């Protein structure tokens, strides 16, 4: 089998679309379709079925997808081993970060990566935890940082650090001086109008679970995805927000808000590193994991 044809097939099957795969691979869709068709002819199997929403692997396609991931992984390992003979690790690592973490971790992680792994390539994507997790399982990302992640049959999870969750309100006019207000109880927070992300956002699910433990539920004023939009709505008087300390400190105008610790001990949420159990980590991916573990605690606001 031709490795390029196998790579094209795997990417189409993982992305579920010839169009999306063509964009990612930078290959014209007709050429991509032709290469996949040549693979089907060689194997005498239909590997993909096109439908209105994209392309879905057949039973034969699912079997080849499992083999193909392993084959391409071994090829990448071989390239990395050859790279080590030249004096360093090589290869590509795709990392996914929540938006609030990406704002502070991207630059120092990229700098550390360039210094430690000059022959390797780093790709960083940001997004919501649910989308990052799907991209990890689908093979588009190698390492992701997730809030409150749980291990699954497809994903291994290791704790990274914990972040405080704070009650964020618009700062009253004329109030310029700290000290910050003392802690507010979670039961009191449940009675406040909240501007909060939609389910299944990890922070929302965590807050709801903690409130349920004390017999409360949040009073939702608005459901909005995106830290910037939430903060703008809080500033406009739509309600309060529950955000990580990191999200607030890295907003354009952190001084426009007050932030209170929630509960005693404080309400916190766990950040974890997640990797796929479907694909063994390459040496360069293991090195990237170590760099994230060393870099994140020094730049992400945490306990």
C-alpha cells in the first residue's frame, strides 16, 4: 500500500469529510478522492461511503482505519528514530488547550519547545473541552489539557494542577481600592443571576454538581459560550459569572471586575493532561508532555 494513500484515507475517515481532509492536507479534493479510490481498487474493498453529511467508513474501512493509524504511527516513530541519530528528536506534536489556558501557556510553551526540541514541530489549537476531547480521540490532536476530565477506554488522564473558581461581578462605580471581598458561600451564589456557559461545558457541569451536593441549583440568567462574551455581559449588568482566576486575570480589563473566593475551602476545578489510548505516545510527544508539566504550573494562575 502507498503510504500517502493510506494517510489520505485515515484523515478522511477521521474528519468524516473529503472537503475537511483536503483543507487540512492541502490537497485538492479531486486528487484526494482519486488517491482513496486507488487504495480501494488495490484492496478490492469499499472503504468509505459518501452521504449528505460527509464520508463514513464501511466495516472494511473501520478495520483499515485501525491498522492505518498504527502503520502511520510506526512510520512517524521511524522518522523520529532517524532524527535522533542526527542529534535530536523530530516529528510533530499537536496540542489542544482551553482558551483561557492558551492565552498564558502558548508563548512560554512554544519557547520551551523550541529550546528543548529544535528539530520538532509544535501545533497548538484552542477550544472548549468537549471539542478538544473529540479531536484527541479522532486523532487530530496528540495531547490536550482538559477541565475535570475523566479517563475513558479511549483516553488516559493525568492531573496537572487545580484552578480556583471565582465569583466575578462588575466593579461598582467609584470602587477602585482593594482589599478584595471575603469568601462567598456556594449556597449564596446559587441565588444570584449567573451568566454561564451551556452544557456540557466542564466548569458549568462542575458548578452544578457542587451545588447539587448542598441541595441547590444555579439561577441561570443567560447561557453564553466564550469567556470574553460572558465578561462583557457581566459588565453590562446581565448577572454574575463563575470563572477561573486565570480567565479573569487575562481578560482585557481585569480591573473592571471584582472577584470573590467561593466557599471555604475554596471551590476549585482540576486541569488534566489527556492522551489517546488508541495511539502510543511517540518520544517527541512524551518530551512535549514533560514540557507542559514543567511550564504550566509557573504561568497558569492556580492554587
